[in-house]
C-alpha cells in the first residue's frame, strides 16, 4: 500500500450511517430550537435546519452524491416546497396534520429562500469536509 486511503464516499454504508446520524441530530436541533427560541431565530433557524435535513436525507438515499449536488438538490427541494405554499395545498394539509405542517409549512415567505440557501451552504461545507476526510 502506498499509504493513501479511499475517500469517505467510497464507503456507502458508513456514509449512509453518518448521514442518518446527522439527520437525527438535525431533527433534534430543530425541535430544540422550536421549543426554546422565538421570533426570527426560531423561524429562520428552522428554515436553515430544514434544508440541512433535506441534504442529509439525500445523502442517506444516495451516499455517493457529491457535496455540491447534494446541496443543490436540497436547496431545490426546499425552494420547491416554499413555492408550493403559494397554492392552498400545504395550508389545507397542515390544518389536518402536524407532520404536514412541519414538512410543508403553510404560508409562502420570500426571506425563507435566503435561509434555505444558508442551510444548503452549511450542509455543503460539512459534507465537503466529511467527504474529503481520509478514514484512519
């Protein structure tokens, strides 16, 4: 052996497990934020964590995805859900289900798009750091 090691992405099972763990931590952070913060911190912090969660779930589903593609996909999903709020569908579903309210929201808010981008960027940074880290 030459001393070089495979990148973390070469180990899809480990990558999936790490991403699933990151998803669980992200959900915990989001629920903790909802319980302890109010106003803009809770609202926009939740938006940021929402996109981070979407990114982690993308990595669980596709462990060899590149950090840029995972972040771009998470941002696209988050924005799609936000624009869906311009219809009555999420609001109607949210009236009947707490899960739907947490996943789909209910009301379009333009600044959310910025915070989704912040979440995608944060997720990209962490995913890049983990993906390029060499296992010991």
